[in-house]
C-alpha cells in the first residue's frame, strides 16, 4: 500500500513538471511581445529603452534559462509578477481562489443532490415513466449550453421576478444571505449539465449492479429495497461516478471562465480572460499552471478515494 501511494505521488510530481514545462513553452510561443504589456505604446519607439526593459525582465535569456528561473521561484510559491499591474501573481490570485472554489463546490454539491437520488431511483425503476422523465431531463441538461441557461436565469429570476441579482459577487464574510443570492444562479447553470452526466452514468451502473448475485441474495433474505439500493447498490455503483467527478472538476475550472464573465464574478476565470486580452503572459502562465496542478491533484485524490471505496484495489495493492 505504501509503495502504491509513493508511486502515485511520484507520478503526480512528474506530471506537474511536464505540464509546467509545456505550458511555459506554449505561453512563450504565443503571438505578440510581452514588452507591449510592460511599456506604453509611445515608449516602444525608443529601442534602447525597450532593450533595457527586456533585460530587466530577463526576456533576452534563452527559453530554458527563463523556465528554470521561473520553476525555481514557483517551487517557493512565487509565480512571478504581472506584466500589466506589476504586482506578484499570487497576490492577485489568492483572493480569487475562494470565489472560484466556492462556485465549484456549490456546483458539485447541487449536481450530486440532483443526480444521486434521481439516478438511483431511475435505475431501480428502469423503463418506467419516472425513468423516461429523468432521461428526458438528462438529455435537456446535456443539450443546452450553460451560458444560454445563464441568460434565461438572469431574465427570469433577476429581471422579471427580481429575486436574485443579475451580476456581481458578495463574499460570505460580508453577508451569508447575499453570498447565497449571488452564487445560486451561476452554480445552478453549471450544475444542470453536471447533474445530467452524473445521472446517466449512475443510472447505468445501478442497473448493472442490481443484476448481481449478491443483490439477489439480499432480496432473498427479505431486506428492504431502499436498504439494498443505498447500502449494497450505491457504493459499488459509485466508482465511475467518482471518476467523473474528478474529471469534470477540471472542466468546471475552465467552464467557470464563461460563467464568471457572464455574471461578472471576480474569480480566476475572469482574471484569466482579462490576462489573455491584455497579453499578460506571466499571468496566463501562472494561472494555467495553477489550474493544471489543481486538475492533477484532484485526479490523484480520486485514485486514493478508489482505494478507500473498493477493497479489491487494496487487496491488489
């Protein structure tokens, strides 16, 4: 078991190094010159001043030298300074982490609250009208883009009913009620598609699980169907669901870019969107590596959850 965990951790570190290297190269190959973001347009005519700025920021050094310097600083928690604002990137990212993190957490929570009971019951009542209704809901959730759903929500709940604010963000430290009002619409927009995916996968796994011999044995013992479903059926059916949650969290990280822009939420997606248009390459690099690291770490955590859920994995280890 210890060897398995160490092996996963070594693979995690190696993946992070490879992702950071490829991201740094990709960012460096983007069109445009970072100097355009560092100095005003009128000052770019002075070639001597431009070369001085490039030298100060180390832009004349070879690519591998710049990457090695950046990696050494990143290990210590320093992702560099923004070309546009001149502030440390971590100082700009840190207050936005809680915003995007909360939005993702609420999205996953809402999607599971919808998908787990509906998926289990739909699999139990395979072929019934309830199953057909749930399958239709899942098809709808997969078909409609979240930004279109966001526009509908804004029109209905913000403009017509005036129940919720259309844009903006209230931190939970300022007002719990205000925070819930600002997070519920964007989280619901993303949760609909997530719930549809989880629901269909869980329904399929529950149908397969209920045909296993041990389920038939539990029914022969006279156990209650609800107990069988949630005690003996849900756990073995949740392995694929756990995988999807880990994979979709990465999709949520990138999906928040559109939603944060639509609802004017000051999260990581909003900052990354602005950095791309401002050619703030160092900010794009820092955010890209941070998001990639989150993806890798989440999937590593999913591997460890497998070990806790499925005793067969522990025995093989």
